[in-house]
């Protein structure tokens, strides 16, 4: 099996295709149930050119809408671009542009006095609803109907995971720009061969390469043991691994679930780390990182979380440099060039299969490759 053609990481025209064929009908992580604690609280979520708002209703349920007013298209809820937190009043969404107001079911319920229209069917101007799903305390939304319920997909891969509902945020979410196409960044999280080669020289690490052991459909499960004898070690990584080994009550390993197309969940003894890779401009993506953990303010747990977070930041910086280097290298290849995927690269093969199944092969066209030089791509790249 071969990887995706180089042009798929470089072609600006593919963004629209990917948005409609991959992102719109996929489950996207929005937040944790604790991010929506009371009626009227809301979370804004942006993905590519789309924006969603998910709010807690008075009855305690969740409703999701496209974050756009049906009058003239203003964005309804701004919220914090990094945390995603937003608020509405009394479960009502009032557009900041001309004041149209929608209830928690998305119905248009009022228009400011003085605005008159020849004909206005309020029912035809409700907010566009989204598909909202929950799995063990995690909230997901989809702009179009996904193939399966999110519970079904995640149960198949992570049915043994505990309920995560009691967890809370332990750090502020971060959104970090990355100079690599979103597919390349996703593949990097699934790539196991680079860990022993590239990482020791770049950074310390906490866990060994992922071992994929189960999963079907749109989610994969993997485990990783605590790393031993890691080169490039730091105080944080040594301390974290030692603390984990000292803990008798929990297994000293991490479990992972990768949810198609762009979400990596890591469940470690000190909490749940979430990495969501969002598409950006051509050759760019954004890494959305969140961490949640069960309430435990013991000194040992605080030290465990602190050292874990320090290493994740060091690792993130090293990954960003490596990814930028690969993205630049892809620009020097022929448009239809592909590299072989090793038989043991379960995650990479799984990802490439899904991309090829959902995206049409590139039409024969000229593409900007390598410093503005234009080469012809071929439609035969699709396996
Ligand atoms: S665009 Fe929202 S009220 Fe006009």
C-alpha cells in the first residue's frame, strides 16, 4: 500500500472537497459536558470555514446549530476563540447585527420592532440544526448526518474505557498553528516508525510507540507502555515516568483512541488529553489541545499532571518543526508521487484507506509544486 499523492497535501482546490466529503459528515469533538454546566451555557466550535454552537437547554439536553443568523448571515455567537466558551442569555440566541432572536430549539421567536418585511415565514428561518452526540461525557457535533452514531463508533474501539463524565478541565485549551496540511499532521500522530528515529534527538518522551490492537470502522484503539531509557531525557520526563511507576493503583501505560478523521484521545493515569487537528489554509492546520482529569488535588497528582504537560509542550514544539520540514519536502516531489506504507503501520494504512474511499482522485490539472513550479498531476493516484 502507498501513501497519499504529494499533491493532496498541496492543492488549494482540495480544501472544498475535503470539507464536504470528510469534515461535514464526521463527528467533531466540541467539548466536555462540564464545559456546558447550566442552561444557556454554550460552546462555539469552528472547523475549516464552518462554525457551530452547542448549548445546554433548560431541560438539561444539548442542542447544536450552525453558528449563523438566518437574516443576513452574521455569526451568532462569538465566544473565546481559544477556549470555545460562549454564552447566551436565558437559552436565547440574539443576533448582534439586527437583533433577530432564536429560542433554544432554534426557532425564530422575535424580530425588533420597526423591522418590516413583505413576507416572512418565521418557520422557514429557524437556525440550521446540527447532529449532536455524547460519549461518556464527551460532546460531539456533525454538520451533516454521519454514517454511525458516535457512541457506536467509540464503543467499538474503546468499550472498556471508564465513564469520563466526572472529569473537569485541568488546563486552558490551546490552539497552535502548524505549518503542515491537516492530513500530514493526522498521519504524524498515527506514524509509529518515526518515534525511535526522529524523537530521541528532538525531545524526551513519556510513552513508547503506539501499538494498535483493535478497532473497526471509524475508530482505532492503541496502547503504549511507559518509555524506558529515553534519549534526550529531561527532568520532567524522568519525574513523570518515575511517578507513574510508583503508582500501584493504576496501570503504567496510556490508551489511545483515534476517531476519524482528526481526533486523538489519550487516556493516561493522570487524565485525558485531546488533540484535534483542524484544517487551515493550504499547507497549514491548527492543533486544538484540551486536557480533562478526575478531581484529585493530591500533591502527587498535581506533579504528575504538571510534568506531563511540560513534556507535551516540548514534544509539540519538536513535532511542529518536523512537520514543517516534511510539508516543505512534499512540495519538491512530483504531484502524483507517493511513498510506500510499511505493513506494520496500521494507523497510517487505515487513514490512507479512508481518505481514498471518501475523496475523489484529483482531476488532471496543473498544481503548484516546489517554489511555484507547476507540474501535472494524474487521475490514477486513487487506489
Ligand atoms: S444578520 Fe442577524 S439579525 Fe440581521
